[in-house]
């Protein structure tokens, strides 16, 4: 085999590899990109105020992880929701509506790994927002 054929063969293999990567990239799902980025940017001030309410009223919820469940305890609550966001797969997000000051979530509902908690609740017509990253071993 001479040099010309070797160079052409290497170029064909390289172009095939690049084509394969382009096809694989176009078929993969992209969960890390936030599609509501602009809208969230516009609502930043409101979100900041809700987080500040938690600090000002000393209303940070207590979160305890034990062998069987994840326990949430609130100072005061009328109604709200806990959203478990899975950074690796948006399809595994879980939303739980709450209306009592003590809430238990079974560990069997949650996969092991990283979760991002977004907790919204209200009490006496005052709204709160608390966010926390959590790792479940």
C-alpha cells in the first residue's frame, strides 16, 4: 500500500467518526438547558423577595434524612408544594402538594443521587420560597 491510499483511508475513517459523533449528538436529549431562562430572568426580583421572606421570618424548613424517609418540618404553613428536581433527568421530577407542618416522603420514591429541592408555601397571605441541593446516598 502506498502513502496516498493510507492518507485517503485515514481521512475517510476520520470523517466517518465525525459524522457518527454528529448523529449521536443530534439524537441525544438536552436536560441541562433551561428553556424558560428569559422568563425566569424577568421574575428574578419576585423570586428573591420570596427567598428573603424565609430569612426575615426565620422560616427555614427543617429537613431530616433517615433510613426510611425524608422528613420536612415547617414553622407555619397553610398550603404549598415540594418539587424534587433531578438534574440528570427532567422526566424523573416529582411534585408533592403539602398542607401540614410535618411531611414525610418515602425514600423508595426517590432514586439515589443528587436532587434539587424547590419548596413553595404560604402562611397568612405571605409567600415563601426555599431551594436546596440534596444528595440521597
